[in-house]
């Protein structure tokens, strides 16, 4: 996972178990508070990192108990960059925009809803970043929502 490691970078290695995303959420919330992010924007960050971590565990690592999820975040230029890496093969196809109305009314399963949330809350989202042993999602969230 390529990050600009410096004194403003935090790295986490999570077991591939749903529930551990809460550690990333709490760490990122504390980190964002240190850099003056507003409470609402901190909630956006928590949602984004949780969705990305759970997707990495369930879809990227396919629930394999031996896999891990690497998360790094750093602060630069009034924004936090989040890198979430799994040990999977990445996203092969661009997922269609989910039909939120159908999901809310439980007509369709919530497939793709996590990525939809990430895209709505983040300023930048990049998939399939090169990493040594898997796939990485890069997300940038600016202090002020644009």
C-alpha cells in the first residue's frame, strides 16, 4: 500500500473479521478531531472507512480467516486520505448505481450500497490501486464538504 508515510500517517492491520472495522472508525475519528474536522465530517469519515473495511473483508478477502485488511490514513492539504487494502483481486467491473428506492423498500438487496455511500461522502475515490498482494481503495475526504 503506497502512502506518504510521515508524522501525519496512521497504519492499522485488521483481522479479516467483521466488527474490527470499529477500531478503524474510532482511530480515524480521533485522528480527524486532532486536525479540526467538524463532527458531521467525522461521521462521514467513519461511515466511509467502515464501508470500505467491510467490503474488503467480505468481497476482497472473501471472508478468508487468514487474510488481513490494511488501512492507512494521513492528513495533507486540509484533507484525509484513506487507503484500504485487501488481499483480493480487485473490482473487475464497474458496479452499476444501486436503486436506493428499491433497496430502502427491501425490493432489492443492498448490493453496491456501501460503494454508493463512499462515493457520495468522499471527494475522491479510486479503485484497484496497485499493491503487492491485493487490491487497494483510495479515498480522500476534505475538511469542508464541497
